[in-house]
C-alpha cells in the first residue's frame, strides 16, 4: 500500500491563511456590531432626552430597607452600566464570530487555489474535499468532475500518441506532446488537497 502523509497541525500559529481577506471580514463584522451598538445607545439617549424635556426629570423610586424610605434614583445611572456591559459582551461575541467566519471563508478559497495550482503543475489526480461536506458538496463535485474530465482527455491523447509512436510515426511535435504528457501525474491514485499547516511535520505511516 502506498504511504500516506500525516500532518501535525498548528492551527493557532497558522490561523490567518488568507490574511487580507480574513482581517477585512473581521473588520466588517466588528464595524456592523459597533454601528448596531451606537444605534441602540443613540435611541435610548434620544428617548431619555425627550422625556427629560417633557418632564424635566426621569427617575424611579426604590425602597430603601435601611431607613424605610423611598429613595430617588436617576434611571440613566441604572441603564448605563447594563448598556456598557451589553456593549462589551456584544463586541467580544462579534469578534469571535468574525474569527470563526473568516476561517470558514478562507480555507475553501485556499484549497481551491491549491487545487488549481496542482492541476497547472500536472498533478491531474488532485482531489478537492471540504470539511463542510453538505455546504460545499456541489462545488467540490463540479471541480472534481472537471479534473476527472481533463485527466481522461489527457489519458486518451497519451494513448493515441503512444499508438502513433508504436506505428513508427515520428515528429518533433509528437515527441514534445509525449514528453509533456509523461511529466504529468495521470495515475489512478488521488491526491487530496491539504489544509495549510504552518511548520507542519510530516511523517510516513503505513496505509
């Protein structure tokens, strides 16, 4: 059985595989979160200001058990801490969503780029697979069908070139075509496109 390669991943050190794309997406998510928080805060302050203009005061009365009296408290000082805590939590959640989503976008793009590069290098058995099998099923299936079609066409051409050579037909063009086809990987052994792994260590394992 052919040897397979086992990759040791270091995802933290290699999180940003498409740095500009991922940072841009994180920035957009964070911007949307900030704008949402600003809009919420502005709405609350506007309502507060309108009531202040109308009643000249916005307060609630809280029963103080220490002196058994009603204590007047401004509603703004009750809302403001909750608003600040919600804003902080919202920003943290938005940042986490941005990190997660950016990785989910970057990995498929990286794999497609690597897949096309492998085909251009003559590795015609390159296979594209994604962890998100359901979401990316159609894309990976179409790409792999394209790769199979190109490989079958090249194998057909290679067979015809070999037959012409065995028949004694010789020409520089035919030799050039045979040489190019001979440099390509057209075997039946699929080569799966791997995810990036910074400083990865590979070790052969029995397949």
